[in-house]
C-alpha cells in the first residue's frame, strides 16, 4: 500500500501519523512524505492528518495506492 500526501500551500501546518493497533509506527509533517514501510496483513491501521491552523488544509491531497 502506498500513501501519498501532497500538502496545500501551508505544509508547515500539516502533521500526519500512521498507527497500527493504537501504536505509532510513523509520523511527520507536511514537508515529509510517509516512508516506505512493510505492513503486516493483520491489524487496525489508522492514517491521521491534522491541520494546526484549523482550516482543514483545504487543498491537501491524500491518495492510497493511486486512488
């Protein structure tokens, strides 16, 4: 699975976090792309993106496997 994060003009306001079973396995900001990680087949994965300014990062794009 490939997750791509393309931030809006205010990348410094974006933070992201990837967890599995409530354990953080990767995190970063709008200036860093999610790293390549081999994921286990089982588990509950969550990809959380936050915007510190609170306007929702209107033009931020997230794709998973090109979708």
